[in-house]
C-alpha cells in the first residue's frame, strides 16, 4: 500500500462513516502534499523523521505515510477498516446481496468528490455489475450542475471508462431538477440519450401540498423519467419533509412506470416507512440507491436495504436487482 493509497483509503473509510470536519480535511490536505512530493523526498523525510516538516502533514498522517513506506498496512487504516464497516442485519442481507447496481451516483462533474472512473472501480470492487452516473442538472448551480455542453462531454468520458472497465458497465444518467411547474431541467432530446433519468425536487420545498403534488405528478408523467428521487426532500433533524398527496403521486408513478427511490443517505433515508408503504400499496417499483458523492458512500446501500426489509419488499420489485440489460429494457419499454 503506497502512502497515496493509504490516505485515499482513510478518506474512503471516513466517507462511509460520514466523518467530516477537520479530520477529513487534514487527511485530504496530506493527500495533496503526498501527490505533489517526489517519492524520494517522502522516503528521505520518513527515514529522518521529518515528514511533519512538510506543510499539511501532521503527526497522524506522517505515521500513516511512514508505515506505508515500510511496506506495512498502516495501523490507522486497519482500525478504520474495522470500525467504519456499514452493518447489515440478517433481514437486510438478502436485499444487499441481490443488488446488481446503483442508480444514483455523483462524480466530480457536479458536487461529487471522486472521478467517474474511481466511482466505477469501487462499485465493481463492491460486487456491482453496473452503476449509473447521475450528476445534477444545471439548475442546481450550488452543485455545479451540468448544462447541455458539459453533459455531452461527460457522455464521451463515460464511453471511455466503459471501454476500459468492461464487462463492468457505467450507464449514463442525470439527476434532473423538477421545476416548480413540474417541467424538467433538461431538454427532451438530451434526456432521451441517457440510460437512466432520476428526477428530484431541490428547490421551493415548502410549496403547499396541492402545488407540490401537481409538480411531482407532472414530472413522473414524463416518458423520460425513470426514478423519482428522495421524494420528500427531508434532511433528518435539519429540514422537514415536503408535503404532498402520496397516494396521488405514487399512483402516477405506478401508472407511468416510474420507480420510487429508497434513498440510502443517512441524513435522508427517504421516503419514511409510512410513505414507502403507500408506494408499495400503489404498485410502485423501487430502486435502492446510495446517492453517493464519494467512494465510501457507495457502501451506504445497506441502509436502504434495511428500509426495504422492514416492509418485506419483494426482490423483483427492486429495479436494481435486475441485470443491466433487464434494467435498460424496462427503461425503454
């Protein structure tokens, strides 16, 4: 394990444990220093015990670097690997084992922290057969969303990654913003080029229930929308869920073949169990997605699996238990 790989693994473990703040920033700074320092200088400083003389390297990161240079797996990495594992209950395990892909993943093209290639390699190493890159559309400027030109450029990069990583498949997609009137933040011709489209509300979340209901129903009626993302928009302990008529919205999803996302982010876990029960009663398909913005967050899907297990969702109603060809056949139907 190289110093760079060791520090990357620390950040991966931090991400899956949702560790943010100064510790994560310190490791990220140290990683930048390692990448910009020659191997010879790192080795010399490790031998002399002067790694902390490099701006951005502290005691902990210096120890990680030194142990890696000695050919060891750093003790700090070993402990993080043990302590940050995402637990999966016996009830949820069959759901996680059945998942063959992830339909909601972000990259550095919008507000993710990791390249498409590294997200794909990590998903492959986790046992997936495919993942869908769903960076934000342009309306979400705070997330550096994709306009037409940038999305077309991203499609070229996805083709290159697919050529390199086959048989693993990176599917093209977008998390398209739903405007207040229910229209979508991307032209139909571009949406039609994508493999999977997730549509989500990110603005004006406090609309009254009739307006939010009409907004969401209009969106899921689109022949291009495949998944309704984090439907209430809630952030646990930070933002209340949006109000809408779940029976009307989920009936529209079922009628128009739009799956309802079980969002696995720990601050979302959306929809809550009572609304998920309504979606299932209305006959909706579901997708268990990570909404990952980094490699470690790809390991959050078990949190969504726990929600599915609680309600005994049939595995064949979860669209990402299907093969990529089955998924694409459903999208095209």
